[in-house]
C-alpha cells in the first residue's frame, strides 16, 4: 500500500481569515501532525482540500 503524499507545495502562508495554508489548504494542526497521521487520516485531509480551495471563477 502506498502512503498518501503530502500536499505541501513549499508555499507556507496561513490565511488568518480561515486558518488554512494558502499553498496546500491544510490547517496548522494538520501540517504539524502529518508525519504521525495514518494513511486513512491523510486521505481524509486530502478529501477536504478540494472543498477548502477557492474555486476559480468560470
């Protein structure tokens, strides 16, 4: 089984309005805990990222 990769893109800047990193859209806790998370937990975070990421106007 392959471990879920980190969504980090090396642009770390926490948005004070919503608490999400502007690069990967994780919270500070998710970033700090990433290496200790199970693969299932990482996949749960990945599932949330597309919801958190602002959608581009059509």
